[in-house]
C-alpha cells in the first residue's frame, strides 16, 4: 500500500462505500441498499463501526472492516472485529494489514484489554490466517455455532 493511502472511519451517508469490499466476504449481501440499511439502522445502534482503507485519490475503498467495542467476563474490555474484507482485485497490497494495525491502535486508544476476531476455516482462508498470525494473534479457541430451530 502506498504511503499516501488513507484509513478512515465511514459514517452515514458514506456507509455504502464499503459494500463492494464487504461483499467479497459476506457473499449473501444482496445489494448496497440493504447493506446500508442493516449497518446504519440495526448494527450501528449496537455499537458497530466501519473503517476503510483508500488508495490515494480513490473514491471507493480497497478494503473495509466492521468492529465493535464489547465487555465480557471472559475477555474483559475488548474490540471485536466482525468483518475484515478486501476487494479481490486489491489483495496482497497491504490493505488488510493496515486496517488490522488501525484496529489494534483503536483498541489501545479506547483502553481495551484485547482484540478478537473469528475466521472461517479452509484453504481459501489461509492468507487471512497468515495475516492474523503475522500480526501477533493466536488461535485461542474453537468457535461453535448452531442454527436455532
């Protein structure tokens, strides 16, 4: 990523700028309008924030991350990364690493004890796992899930 790249928080009305990057990971997202509505009307009320990495002079971000600040008995005060996505055409250029660095700095700035994220498993996630491990993160748990009947 060039030294002129910029990381900035996306607030309404700019939420939709993150849609193309988010859709790379969240393939179920139907369209920009429903994405914006979900983020701005539901998730922001629950503390969700959106940050993006822009190449110099670009009008759309190359990558985006969604996160929230939480408290739990297990982890104390922590930053949880819900989404960390890079456009496929922009991968291997340092955008996700720059966002992860920004998220770690934001966690520190807000007095968080930890930063957490979950990542799917499979060969298609190997590059993401390498990024997280290179950033000093560890695989600390198995995450279990079940759909509610």
